[in-house]
C-alpha cells in the first residue's frame, strides 16, 4: 500500500509548536505514514514519537529536511493544500491511489515554487482557515474515513463512550 506523507514548510518552533504538533497528530490519527518538517525541532520529534509509542502505529517524523530537495526527489504525487487551489471534490478523483502521496502544508506564506512543483493544488474551502482543518478533511476524504477508529496496537487505547473518558492501558 502506498504511503501518505506530510511535508510541513515554514515551521517556526517558538511560534508554531502547537500548530505543527497538531498537524503531525492529525496526520497520524488519519492514516499518514509520517511527516517531514523543514526546521529542525527535536522537542516536536520527541512529543510526536511519545504519542506514537503510547498509542501505536508506525508513524515517522523527521525535522530539519530540505523541502526543495524533497519536492524535487519525491517519487509519487505531490498535493499542495491551499485555499487558492482546485476544489477538493473536483480534484480527489484525479489523485492516484497507486503511488506514494506527499501532502504539503505551509505554516506561513508558501513560496510559489511549491505551487509549481505540486501535481495538484487543492483547496478545502475558499475561506481563511487552519491548515489542520484542511489536512484533516483531505485525509478523511482520501482514505474514505477508514482511519478514524482504527486500532494502532499501542500501549494505550481510547474506548469511545457517550459520557466520560475511558483510556485503557494494555499490559504486555
């Protein structure tokens, strides 16, 4: 099965730490294979790895990557999520499900090079909103919602219930 990878461009550790963490966690929860972040941020890596260790899965995070090189060398399709792109419902049938997918989300103004390098510039709505929301909607639609409640065979699992919070720690 081809991988779904996220590329976060423009991460500023002091300003964007919560948002980039949420981009990574949303990606993981909704079926991505991993995230690449252009700015080195060991704390971000440790936080995301901690969640993956506890809740399971094979999610990968790497920071300090060269995004231009990654875009140039990526062997698959590149999707750039932008409010200026083609509508998600119109673009979705054009995206291959047989190749790896790299989804680019920006933290600040994305350089025009990204628009040119992308196979698809896709909008999830045409109003200003969070890149987390756009990514979550895109991933949910791309995967047909299959990852919303999947078990990742972690040390901990959340048991859905109408009221209260139930987290079960598995003992091995």
